């Protein structure tokens, strides 16, 4: 049962046909783990917090630096030098005290990731390297929860939803080489702020759709965007037979 304050706070989304009070109640009952509170994680945390996801676990062991503020909207000048998960948690709490926010300021080992994934409904991958993404992928498969993953560099980005338990592929079906060369990083290649903003916003949207049961989530799809030319492509990815990470759970 929603309070009057909740009905007012979430009025714009409750108004949506297909979302309604039932969708809001599902959000309020949901737990989400966001790994990485940088350029992607900032809009993810702010939008999921604003929308009233009941419990948000924010994980990052990094600190806010001056070069982050160009694009990492959850952090401010006053937060320089503080932990990114704590800084983002403060930004979420300032917007919506209705959300229980937990700060995980440690580097996550794989056993710890598995434990965290088992306790949530969905995981959002806002990390910036292959080993972390593969570890998150395995943890989500073990827990049977969807993984909303995105990456952005320069003016390009991509987003996919991995959910083998629902018949979709996993991250490793798309990137089979667990030990692949390190991904291009923003620190080496540069990135424009709105690029991570767009990709992080798309991640928040996919998460809200999956949690509230609204619309059609990007399970089995890969959206590739070039924001310099505004070219957008949607590709289909099939589960890879014999995938070492997800084949056993089919
Ligand atoms: Zn797979």
C-alpha cells in the first residue's frame, strides 16, 4: 500500500499505462546491485533511486577525482577524495529518503560478488574492464538474476541485457575470451560526458523495465550507438552452445 507521499513522489510513472501502482510496488520491493559508480553508474544510481527502487547496493572502491566531474554526475567538487559509492549514496539519499542505500566501498572478490548477487533482483554492470565484467557475469548466472551491462568510450557505446535463466545469452556468449585484451578505457581514449550519460540512462531504463515488468527488455539484444554520427544498430545475440559460463544452466 503506497503512502500519500509515495503516490505524489512517483505520480509521473504510476500514470503510465502498463506501469501503474503494481509496477511501483514491484520497484519498492526490489533490490539492485550497481557495480561501479562512475560515468555509467551515476545516472543508474540517480534514476533508480529517484524511481523508488526499495534497496540499492552501491559498490565501488575508487575515490572521486577532479577528472571525473566532467561526466560522473553523482559526484560534486565537495566530494573530491571521498569514496565513489559513498558519494553516490549521499546523492541518492538527498533526492529520495524512501530508498535504503547501502555502500560497499571494497574491491569485490568473486565469492563476495556471488553472495551479493544472490541477495538482489538485478545487477547493473557499470565497470570498465573485462575481468570485472566476466566475474559479474558468473555471479549473476549463479544467482539466476539479470545483468544489465554497458560500456562507453570516445563517442561510442553499447548496452545489452544478459539473462540466461530467461533463455538469453550471457556476457561470455558475446565475449568468449575471458582473458581478452583490456578494453579501451576512458582514461586512455577519452569520452564525452553525454555518451556515458546516454548509456547509463539506457541501463537505468532497462533495469526499471525488468523490475516493474514494463515494456520489452533488451534480453538477447545488443544496442550499439555511435553518438558522433548518431548511428544506432540493434543486433541479436544468441546463446553460444557450450558456453563455459552459462551452458550448464540451460
Ligand atoms: Zn554464455
